[in-house]
C-alpha cells in the first residue's frame, strides 16, 4: 500500500512540477517528459519520444553538451549542469538550464538519466544585452579619440584606453589593476587632484568637473592636459578623460603673438565682415583716423560719411572686391579733427577654410602724407628747375639781342652823332630802355640759378629794388606799389637769390589777397634796434640792429586760425590750381635759415602785414656805384670771338671806334686754329663762353698755354659761369668774367684794365 502511494505521488509530482522533467535512456533518447517540458519544447509526448538530446540541442552548444554527457556515462560525474539552447518544434530555440542526474541499477551500471530543464531565456537575453551594452561602451571607451581611464576609489586604474597608453607611454597589461592614477600626475598637481577626489562623491558641486593639470609620461616628460572627471553611478569607479592641450597652448601662444603684433603694428589694420561692417581696428588705425574703436566698430564702410572716414576709397575698389580680388591704391581721408591725410591701402578678401566664399576683408593702411608732401616738393623742385633752365636760356638769348641793340645805339650816339645831336636824346631813351630790359633779364637769370649760393654781405635796399622791378612786371596794373625807406641802408649776410624769392613770394601772396579788384602793396624798409624782450618774442633772435622789411596789402585779411597755419607746407587758402601752398613756407625757411624771423599782423577785412627781420651785417659797408666818365681808348691789337655774328660785328665796330685793332671771328674752332698756327698777333682775347665746337674756356686754355702773358676776357649771357665747380675755379684763375650785355663804357673799361694790368 505504501509503495503504491509513493509511486502515485511521484507521478503527480513529475507531471505537475513547475520545471521541465524528462527521463532519458543511456543513449540520450527521450523516454518520458512531463507537461512543462513538453510546453517548453513544443512537442507532444508521442513526438518527443524517440528523439535524442542531440537532435534537440542547438548546433553551437552540441559539442559542450556531448562532453558533459560522456562524463556522466564514464562515471566521472553523477551530476552535471549546463546552459544550452534547445531547438523547439517551430524551429525557434529556448535557453534552458539543464541539470542531469545519472540513475544506476543495483550493480552500478548506467540505467537512466533524469533531466531537469529550467527556462532561462529572459535571463540570457538580459545577459546578452548587458554584454552587448558593455561591449558598446567598451568600444566607445577605446575609440573615443581622447585619453581615458577608469579608476577605483583607491585610485587604482581598472581600465585604460589606447590613447591614454599612448599619451603616457605605458602598456595596458602593466597599468590596468597595477598602477595608481596619481602615478601619472605631476607632483605639484597630485595633492590638488586628491582633494577633488576625496570630496567629489559626497559634494560634486564643490569640485570642478574639468581642470587643467600636467601628466607625466614614462620618460618623465610633462604634458599639459584638461582633465574632465565624473563618478560612475552605483559604483566606486570614476572615469576621467584627458585632452592634450599642448597644441592648443602653442596655437594660443601664436595667436597671442599675432594679436600683439597686430596691436603694435605701425600700419593701420581694419577687419570687416563680408558686408563691409567694421569688426576690428588696431591702435595704429585709431591714431591714423583720430577715432576710437568704439566709434567705428559695427558701422559699415559704405554708410560712413565724410565726417567719419572722409572721402573714402574709390569705386574701383568695390568693383575689384566684388570680383573676389585684392585691391591696392591711394586715396585721401579726412581725420576726425578735419585734417586730410593721404593713405596707401591694400584690401584683401579672407576666405573660409577650403577657399569657399569670402567671410571677411582685411584692410591695411599706411599714412603716406609726409611722403606725398616730399614727392610734391620734389615735383615742384623739378618743375622750378625746368622753369629756371628755360628762363636762363631765354635770358641768355635776350641778352645777346640786347647787346646788339645797346652796342649799336651807343656807337651811333657816341661815335657818329654825339650827345648834342637831335637824335641823341632819342638814342639815350633807347639805351635807357635797354638798361631796364637788361635789369629784367638779370632778375630772370637770378631766378634761374640752380647752384647753392654762398652767403655774403648784401645791400638789402638794392635787392628790394631789383625784386620790385620783376614783381611789377608780374602784377596787374590795378595794384599800386608804394615803396618807403628810412634811407639808412645796411647790409645783411644773405644770398641775393633767396632774398628775391622772399620778396616775390610775399608780393604774390599779397596780390592774391587783394584779388581782382586790386589795391595797394606797401613795401617799407628800415633799420631797427631790437631789445632782448623784442628779440625773444620774435623766436629767439639776438638783440641788436636788424633790417626790417614790411610788405602790406589792402586785401581780405586772415583770422587767427589761418595765421597759425600759413607757414605750414602745402597749407593754402587758394582754390584748385591757385597755388601749391609752398610760398610762405619757403619764405619762413629762408628767413629763419639766415638767422632772422617773420611776423604777421592781420585781421579779417583789414589786410595783412608781413614783417621780415634780418640781422645787420657787422663790419661791412655798402659798395659805391662806379662813377660815369669818358670811355678809355687804346691802340692795341684785339682778337674777338663770338658765334653771334651781329654781336661780334657790333663789338668789333665799337672797339674799333675806340682806337683798337680788332680781328673778329664767329667760329671758335677756326679762331683756335689761327691762334695755334701763330697767324695773328694780338694783345687781348675777348671771347663768348657758350659756343658750339669750343667754349670760351677752351680758347682761354689754348692762349694761356701758348702765350701766358696775354689776358683773356670771357663774356656770357648767363648770370654766372655755367661750368662745373672746378671749371669755374679754373676760369677765375685764367681770365676775367664779364656778363652780357655790356655797355660801351663797361666794355671799354674792362679792356683797358686787362691791358694795363698786363703791362704792369
């Protein structure tokens, strides 16, 4: 009775158990399975009976399952447990925890295998998901591109990725689980980091999430890094990523150097966006424009008016930039204070990475106002030099013409008619007019001088008279010149040419101030005594006697602002084409260079007065003009050479009438041949200087080589000897220089003096 109850109970337990149960023979074939097992596999009792575990086992798990089965048969184990996949009837599979127990008979031989099967599919899927997740995060950890480590609470490194090993020069197998995180930190940063580490989990808001530190690699070399640290929740682990910023620091240093260079650059720099809105200007640009950066940044260049950046760049620049090119050029800008400056500008487009599209424009500006002034001065100097050369040539030819007119008029007057003749008065007027013409030519020649003049005592009153003659010819007839002088005379140490320039420039300036209506130009000359206080007010002059020259006009006058700037180079109140603005600057430069000063008095509507003060020359007296008298005569033999036939004929007749025996030549080369051959005997050579073939100095050299005792007179229509410095010195040694046109008396006296000096 007890056995039957036990067997029934066993059957109930077998059938109703909450886990699969099966009875398998020693060959692995299923004999009996409970309902739970049948549900797990999807088979009926009839379908399952006769199948072996091999047919139901997933092929990937079959080898392991076979090994465990052989262990049971061999008796090495009476119980085995394995996780494996079973193939279900529908072709799917189910993960099962299989526990096998070998049942043996009384002799100990294998009889049956009792199998328990527990469904662990969800658990395995969860494990696979976890494994996949871990693998994914491990892949991310390994391939992040940034050095990363995971370390425990005691700072032992549990994981280190390849970037960390590369940065620190360590191997994974020698690092993970074996080294502390602090071993890689620079000693001066360790305590700070450990402090962060101790409080991070309790008070994460207290410690920084990222900070800069230095790590030391295996070779001892430091690396600047930014460390970002975060605790891993529900663990005692912490993850740290390390960004090597050595390259960033170098780039930052280069950027700082570039920024410093830009800030300290002598040239103005401006950066705009591609819509021409100003984003940056450097201090040099601020100094150049007179604006602060805050006044310009955020404004478009296209919208700025004359009050802000002046006239601005030309339209050509915008056309070039619109095509993507760079532009260079010059233009005028008006500063904030109203002053115009000339700038040299280069504007270049700044393109995005890869050269696609313009993102900004860089403008580089250089103030070339001073250079432009120097260039204008050079052009003006070259122009004046050219005008001077032209004027000198005209005056030279004019003097040759005057020489013939004066000479023949004087021959007619003195040698044929006599002063008492009825025509004598008329010829006297001709000679007088020619004298005025000669004075005019002298002024032109003075203007045309191109060599640096030596300072010497000059009679200022005589220079003023000469300059006024030339000025009168250039002024309109409705301007009256009123000249006054105290008659004291006086010499100043100066260059007469420069003094002419002073008077002419002041006179021209006065004429412009009076305009088309004309007026009165007053010229007053006086000797004045300046005390120490007066001399100091005039700019540091030396107290004592000075010559004061005052030029006044009845023009419009000037306000104080204009008076303050009139001596600045290129400052002018004249309109376009009215002047260069160099005249008064030239006046100021000449006068101060001579140790003098210039003072201005003016008011609007009341005209202007310019006072020029020059120190009186000490120890010099003004020369006396030569007295008139009869022309000296002689009977000596003269050789006359001049390529201008009328001048040669006139001089030959004039000297012949004075008793001399004159042989005239118009070809200097033929004259030289005659002299060299000794075909003619003569006591004096009179020659023009500027002639084709041979010059007057060439003839003088020949005569002095063959006849050292024979004097030579060289005449020139220019103001001075136009050879070089050495030739001028040689000419002064060999002969006497005379300037055309010569009057009958001047020529006669020069000839007589030369002959008498030879005889002496």
